[in-house]
C-alpha cells in the first residue's frame, strides 16, 4: 500500500512533548506545542541548504503542520549540482533533483508552488555570503545577489511566523553558511534597509532541526509520528532516487524510529546592562 500524503493524515497521528525547565511536558496538539496561537492561516518557512535536508530533519513536523492548516513554504538554497552519482548525470542532475524535490514534497503535502528554488551553487555558498551587485550567471533579486539578499526577499515575501533551519552545528559548510546568513537576514528583513526587497516584517520565531549532527544544546520539542506519517516521511526521502545511497539512509532512519527534535533559537541583542552586575562588586 502506498504511503498516505500529509493532506490525508490526521493531527492525532502525532505526539508532541516540550522540555520545560528540563522536564518533559506532553502537549495536546501542535498548536499548543507551537505556543498556543491558532495555526490555521499561519505561514511557516522551512529553509533547506540542500533539497533533501528538510524531509530528513523535519518530514514529520511538516506533515503535522500541513494537517493543522499551516501554509508550509520551503526555500531550497542550492541547486544540487554536485549531487550526481553517475558521470552521465553531470549535465542533468540539477533538473533531475528539482523533479525529485517536487515529488518528495508532494508526499509531505506541500505543492510545488510552495517551493522556492534559490539556485545558488551546491558546495559554493562561500562566495555568496552577504550581498552585492549581480553579474551574469548569479542568482539575483532586484539586481543584487548573495544569500542575505535572497533570504531578506524570501522573508519579506512569505512573511512567516516561524522559520526552521538546520542547526549551525552540522559539519557541511553549506549548512553552516545557510544558518549564519539566515540569522542576519532576519534583522535585515525586519528593518527598513533594502526597500526594493519588500516591506519590513516582524521577526518570526526561529527553530533549528538536526539533519546530520547534534544540536549545540538540548532541543526543546520532540515530535513522534504514527506509522502512516513515518512511512510517508521515508517515502519522501526515497524520492531522491538519483542519490544511490538513499536506500541505505532510509533504512538507517527506519531503524532510528519516528522521532524528530526541534530546538528553539533564542537570541538577545547586546546590552551592557547584562554585564554590569559582574563588575559591580560590593559597592554598599
């Protein structure tokens, strides 16, 4: 029997548990786990350095979000051009992987129209750190290129309430750069800089998912999927047939079980008030 797609999966097919003061607290629903505000009509933006990262790190969560009425948007950063496993695919792998990505997300209940392909070179994000005037061949928006340009535009266009990105601890440079550039782009997108990229937005809540490496500290949310959404997640990963090692990865994840973990990213702007007590001493 083929796996169900997410639009036919019930919200009751998932369990959620949050760590609160180090203590696991079971949540009644994704809405409660996400803060309590109604989810229907919200937009959640999932940022993926590579096309297959999201189904690995958040395939269950994406299905749960779709089932709860969330508008799930996926932003794919790189073009997959280094992902060929056969020499004959070098010239066609970009289009092959794009088609596989559409199929993979269809399993998760996300239509192709909700996928944004930024088209930056696979394994080549270093030279696209920041923002600069575009030249021929650069991925561009409003005449400029760079990850901060692209992320600022996507954030202002999609206007998400929650953003998800692989943890900065992942060893792949594309993952590290994506994380860092997204974080600074949140501030760009919420300010008045670069008005040609859209109107400022309120800073969304930010969360990390694990793809290949552990989190820098303990995650805050556990997502457990039932048999049907777990099989659907595995099918969405297996859709990347051009990756000849994908069957082995699917079996590894099957053995690990239907569990995903999400870490909230809480950051504060610098203020000297935070450090004054350290140096105050006994001034009485």
